[in-house]
């Protein structure tokens, strides 16, 4: 099948229409995923705090009483900031686990903020952060992590923090786990791939409620996350 030739004067219009379609599709995905987050028993604020708590538990499993760096995303809005409650939950659990917080950094997204929670870090930002905080034991990234091609993985410092990647509306690339860039990923179940076990359990406590909607993914538990090309 040959390529479609689009007149130069119409290319800009085609580009604009394509972007609009993508934004609408992403908006629909965000809406459906947000609907999965429970609103009862304290609402989304408490649920975000639970996500932070789980992130702290997983970080402590990786490094014990080590130094943690927390990375959030600056949305440029005060009415939408899930990281605020995630950090509170993390800090409470960190005190119980003996984790110390080395630094907290709010990154400016280099991606279109119209994507909202799906506007995560760029590849350059991730590389820079891992280099900047090479002395930390673990980095908890509450924006999810972008996929790194093998050439970029090779640029990472040998001494770098372990990574807990938290994504409220996205997934994690299998290659990031295989390359040992990300050790733990916290993702919605619809992005977790075929996993052992499943939902449907009663909400006995906050962790059980988390387990209904989210999955902790490691190389030991992942079964079939896709591998991106070049990883």
C-alpha cells in the first residue's frame, strides 16, 4: 500500500485534527480510569494516601532504613494535586518503616499538561534525576517512568537509586523491569498485564482496597507486560 500524499497546505490541519483526536481519546481513558478509583470511605484523598503508604512499604522492602528521594509532578494547578496526599501517606509509613526522606522534588513536566496525570517525566528528566540523586538508596517517582531505549540505559550511572514507579493512570514498560532500571511498579490493574490473582475481594482495610484497583509489579510477579523495541 502506498503512502497517502497530503498537500502541504492541508498538513497543518491534519496535524491539528490528529492531536485533537488523541486528546479526546486520552480524556476518555482518564475519565474511565478515574471512575475506578473509590470515592467512599474517605474519598480519593484517602485512597491517594494509601497509594503513598504502599509505595513506602515497597521502598522499605528494597532498601530497609535507607534514604529515599520523592519525585512528583508540578501540575501548575491547586485544584488537582494527587501527589499532596500521596506524599502524606508515604511520610507516615516511612516513619514507621525507618525510611528517611533525602529530598522531595516537584518536576515540571516537559510533556503537554493537557494530558494531566498521564503527563509524566521525559527521558532526559529521568536520566538527570537518577544522576542527581545517585547517593540516594531509593527513588519513588509518583509520575510513572518513561521507557528508556537500551542506548539510554547504558548511560545510567552504575551507582544509582533503586526505583519505585507509581502511576495512577498508566503502566510500566516490561523492559524497564528487565533492565533493572525500575524494581517496583505500582500501576492500575488494567495496565498490569495478566497477573496471578485478581480483584473482587472485600475491603477489609486500606491495603485491601488498594489491592482491588492497583497492582504491585516486580520482575518476580509480572507475567506478560509487553517489551518495547530495543529493550
